[in-house]
């Protein structure tokens, strides 16, 4: 009789342990997101599945959602940053939008929107995001991450480089740095390593294709340290490498 009771007790303990591990695995494991993803909780400390997190926010963006990312600043601040693009070809209108939401005590709270829009007349609008993601990076070593995006927005005739921007925003939506320059010339075979990124209007204005790849306000990089400057130039070159 004692043996039977001992076997039953062991069976119950094993069953409870297996169920606990399975529930924990279901709550933190999701094959569609990386293992170090941020698990959000509501005010009752219950886990919120990925399928229910922020999905309604993705539907509120202006135009087409390009990228979104959930990231954490410090121990308590959890953000969702969304990059979207609006292109109305019939009206020759283009717009880039960055929306930032912060996870409040029980629900997301919209904090700010950065936007850059352009309407053209007889020319086409050239508009696209130029990296494969939103970049979260501390560029000024103040232990506070910035949100970086690179995008093209210009009225174009497809015979010269288009205007490109690299923007770094802080968590309050303020612009920390905004670089303005150009894409590569669509017909150019110039190697990126051969491009002098610093624009010189005294010499470059004579040829509409000569500004290709260059940064108009290159001196804006001088207020950053060497590491930060190198990181931003690296992102700029990465965008140039994607130009067709």
C-alpha cells in the first residue's frame, strides 16, 4: 500500500513540474521573435502575448508600415517605434513618419510623431526608407539611446542624385542630428570608397551629378566624437551600398 501511495505521489509531482515548464515555455517562447525580446506586462503582471501587443498601433500609422521595433531604455521604459511611408502617386505626394509609443501602467501611450513630407508638381516623388530597420543607438554616449532612420525624399527627374536624410531622434522626439545629402547617381558606376562624402558647393555645383553620395552639412558631424561620427558615416555608406 505504501509503495502504491509513493508511486502516486511521484506521478503527481512529475506531472505538476512538466505542466509548469510547459506554461512557462509558452509564455516566453515565440518562434517569430528573438530569444531576447521584451516581454510586456499589464498592471496585473500578466503576460501579454505577442499577437495582442501593439497590434492596434500598427494599424494607426500614416501610410504603409515599413518597420517597427520594441525596445527598452533603462529598467522601466519600454517603447515601440514605427516607421511608415505614405506615397500618393496621383498627387505626387510623399511622407515619412516615425511614431513613438511608450508602454504605460496598463496600455501604450503615444508620445510623439516625427514627419517629413513633400509635394511635387510635374516631377515624380522619390521616397523610400534606405536601411533594413530602425536603428536604436546611443550616438553621443549619454547613456540614452537615439532612434536613427535614413530615407530618401525628393522631387526627381531620374537624371541626378536624390536628396537623402539621416535623422537621429531622442526619446522625446527631438532631433539630435539631421544630415542632408544625396544618393548615388542612378547611372553612376562610382565605387563608394571613391566618393568624398563632404560636399563642396564651389566645385560640386557645376555638375548636377557630382554631389552623389555626399553630405551637404558634413560639419554637423564635428560636434560628435570620433566613434559616433564613424557610426553615422557607416550608416550613410550602408545606404549608399543599397542604391541601385
